[in-house]
C-alpha cells in the first residue's frame, strides 16, 4: 500500500506564496487513491479517472469541481406519408422537448433520427413515419390519412375522404389517433390528441375544399427563435381548387388534375399532403406527399466536449452553449470535460 507524500511551500510575503512553475498535484487513479494510507483532511490530488482535482474531507474524497451536465433536448419523430386516392393529410411526428441533468459523463446514450413515411401510390395506403429517440426521450409519429376509395386512416379505423392522420405522441413505440373525419364529401380533418404535440392531418374532400393540416409545436432550441415541428399535412381535393394547406413545414394537399400534393420538410417531422383526384379515371390520382424526417437537437454548456458515432450532425456555438443538430442515423452520443 502506497503512502500519500506531501510537500511544504514557504510563504513569500505575508499570507501569499510565489510559484514560478505551474503547480502540479500528485496524480492517482481512483483505485490508487482508495489504496492510499495516511491521508488527512485537506489532502488534495488529481484523479486521472475522473479528470478532476479532489480533496480529502476527513472521511471521503470530494471533487473540487463537480460540474452539472445539463442537456436541453428536442426530439421530433418522422412525419407520416399520405395515402393515394383523394387522401386526407397525414399527421406530423411527435415533438418531445425538455431539460435533463440526469446524464453522466463518459457514458454513451442512444440517438435515432426517424425517417419520414413514404407516400402511398396507386390508391394504396400511406406509410407511418419512424420514431426518433435520445436516451429515454422519444418522438413518435402520427397516423396517415384515409382516402376516398376506402383506404383507412391509420391508426383510426375510419375510411373515406375525411380521414385525417392522427397527432404524434412522445411515448416510445406508440401512435395516438386524432379524431377521424367523416365519410362522403365531408372534409373534417383529424385533430392532434391533447399532449401528443403533433399536428393532426387535414381531411380530404370529393367536392369543395380539403381541410388544412393542424399546426405543430414551436421550439427555439436551435436558432433562438421559434420554429414549428410536427405539423399535419393538408387534405387533397377532387375538385378543381380548394386543397388543404399543410401546417408549417408540412405538405399541402393535391388538386384535381393540376397539382400534386407536397411532402413534409426534412428534419421538421411534417406530415405529407393528401393526393387530389383526376378527371381521366375514377381510380387515378395525383401524387400524395411523403412525411418529413425527424430531428434530434441537443444543447449543452461549452465546457463539455461531445463525441458522436454513427450520426449525421452539425454543431454550432451560441453564447455559452454548443448546439448539436442530428439529422440522420442511429448511433450514440457521449460527453466529457
């Protein structure tokens, strides 16, 4: 068992000391530190395991500096793709935002950015987007809209032109439906479920205007000004005008013969717009819109260094913080001093 050796430093003037060279404390790993004998209150070392100065308070070793790793996070799931066939707009991805201080240094945490759902073609159903994740914080996806010719909105069981996609959820592996639109010519869209933080998709219409998609959730973590994530897509129409507009960063509905639906914006989790009809055939339709991919944004203090693996990211600095925007991939993140 080794013994902690100490050195004395003489006074230079009064209670002051003068040191020409950097003051270097004896270095020990945690295992070596715990094996020391003869320690006394006030003894100070550098712990190479924790990379911090520590002092002995008479009963235990205590870090001189124990910073709190506070992470602000935004997790947005992928928006869903709309169905083909005078379709209702699809729901946006779930938005989950908050702050956590429970993460540890030098520990890997899982991150996944959910892709948007593909658009339905040839009167087929749309596709649900993929959930995003940061550690235990999830952004789910909304449902896709129903269509005029019997494609059921997902995850609702209603069919017909009024079927809009549901709002997203922030729970893992779950989707929550908004209220379904009615059948026939009605264009009522699906509203996002309370607390789901995802915009409901707009309903389509066989005559008249498609319903607008629901607005998503605003968040300013990335730029300092609010941006909208997880909006619902607008409904398509079999009329010659009057498609539903998507919420911010979501797709617009299509118009008969003149306009295809548009897709949700990448990395905003918007739902795709529902397709419009055509005069050429009762069962031919314009293109429906795909869902926009999700995103994970992490904001943390400058003093920490972030390491990522398997992820596509950009990193910027804002004041005393760094902002990491992760736009694709499945991998890990970890922080160190």
